[in-house]
C-alpha cells in the first residue's frame, strides 16, 4: 500500500515520488497537505530546517519536479546580493512565459521593482490558476543582505496579491532568523537526521548491477559499523561506499571467498577502512589516488591524518607573535638577555644554571609569561620596527581564540595578562620556515 496519497495528483506520480525519496515519506506527505491542490492558495511561507545532508534540498527539488509544480530554485550562496537574487528569480520565472522576446536579463534594483515585475510575470496564462513556489536554498545568507529582504519574502503573497509560496531551506533554526518587525511568521518544518536504519536502506539501493543486493547490503552494514559514529553525512558515506567497494570485492574476485563469507571479507577490508577514517571530510587525496593506494601502486601517495597538519595560514605578524610566545614559554627568563640583547656582555654559567639546563624544557611543558615579555621578544625578532598598536593586540586575541595561545590566571588581572603557548615544536618549526 503506498504511503503517499493525495486526490489532486496522479497515483503513478506519487508512487514515483515515493520511490525517489526513501525514508522521507512523512515529510513529503506533510508538504503535500500544506501545498493542497494546484489552484488553492498555499501557506505564504514555509521554513524547512535540519542538519547537513538531511534531504531538505533533494526532497524539495524532487517533489516539485516530479509533480511538475511551477517553481524557481535559487541558492543564496551563489546569488549573494539582493540584486543578484531578485534578478535570478525573475530570470528563471521567464522560462514559464510563452513570449520568446521576454527571455532576457531583467534589471531589478529594489524589492518594489521585484514585486511589480513578479506580478506581471505570474499573470501569464501558464501561471494564473496555480500556486507558484519560490525556493531559497541556504537561506541563512538572507540575514547578510538588506534588512527588508527577509520580511518582504515572508510577506510576498500579501505584497503581490498572487498565489505564491516562499520556501526557505536552512541548516539553522528559525529563532536565529527572526527579524525585529514587519514579518509574517512562517510555517516551520524540521527534517531530522537519517538514522542508521535509514542510511542502510538508502545506501543499499545504489548497489552495482554486477553484484547481488544482499551482498552489497552486507558491505553497507560493515561500512556503517565503522563510520556511523564519526560521520553521518549521507553524501560523505556515499563517497566512501563507492571508493572502498572494489577492495571489499577482492577476495570474491580472486576466488578466495564467496559472497557469504563475511568474516574473510571483513578481515580484508578492515585495514583499508581504518586508513579511510583518517581522511573523512578532508579529501587529502583524490579518488584515483586512493584507488592506486589500495592496489599498492600509490608510490609516494600517502594518507595523512590530522596530525600531519603542522601549520595553519596566519597573518604576517601573528606568525612572529606565535614564535615569540613559544620562545617565552620554553626559555627561562634569565636567558632573554643572552638570546635577545646584542651587547649583553659576558654571562657567567653558575652551578645552578648548569644543573637545571640538563633537563629539557620541552619535557617540563610550557610556562606562563606576561604580555610585556611577549612584546619585548617580538620587537627583538622582527627586523623592522613595529608600534604596539591595537592591530597587534587584536592578533594576540585571535591567537587565543584559535587556541594557539591560552590565557592563564584570573580574568580580573586586565593590567598584566599572562599567556601560555599551546603549540608543538613541529608546529612552530613549520611556521618559522
């Protein structure tokens, strides 16, 4: 018995839609109830939110295309200004017009112009008697535009007096969107994350034609057993499934095991899945390089984990600040004169110094240092003269935010803050190069 039923749409299209959106039947059924029939006025605005790869964009695109509902679909990241966004909506809207001479870029500077041009476009015979849908993907970018854009989209049905529904797709909740005044509260709909059972069902549908469905389902079960705790992104899991399946099939291809011998298949692929775990989300090597590595033909290709990332891109003076902080954390105060003063004279090596310098300061860990010592070392290691401006102090704050430095002591000691360097020697060497 089909899960999707609606009297306004053909049963064959609903069956096709159900097969295209597995594990999202409840959300699609709710959307169909909200949309109603083609000629009925739908809700003015709908806000759909959920985590990455929860099916928001795919479900909306599939629903509108399968049922052939008139719509435009715009990614707000690609069209990042209000003018680009409004002109793209009007440009896509022209494709529903039968007048060929109108297919040209439409200048639109303000939302008033957009409402006027939109009313003219949807007055065409092709769109008069049905709801038109404007879908704005990555809608959180609307908050970076003019203050009137988001409230105006939420009230577009009222402003244009046309049968239009605006659908906002986002990864953040509506409370982070809500304008102060002049908006219409949208109908909110949440897309939950896929459960492990849902992921198993979706990934198993993409089995290659040369293997049985049960064999591929067993492989997906092994893959999810390894990656589900660290990665629930459907796109990433699909990429991993395609990338590692040839290695899983190797014992069967060589005749060393059959499709039901899951123990041998697991032992063969286990070390390769552990290597793949180091590169989840990172894409440090291409798919072709990974396949060469699996066949043993990788040569110099190596899989690097997070531990291999020993440097980050920092502003010019932030690098010197970090080096100065490392020197201040690991060098005793009494050695500053020897290392950073040109005319320091002779320094007698006392028995106390000889005794304690036998122990490496790297084994003892970083020591806290005051701000004035950090700046003194900075001035000595930088060739050109720099002034202690707000720009320098803001970069110190940025290093603390990045957790490359940590502030120690009490927060009420604002006159003499103390810091500690938290990076390793390999990290600071890479920065120093």
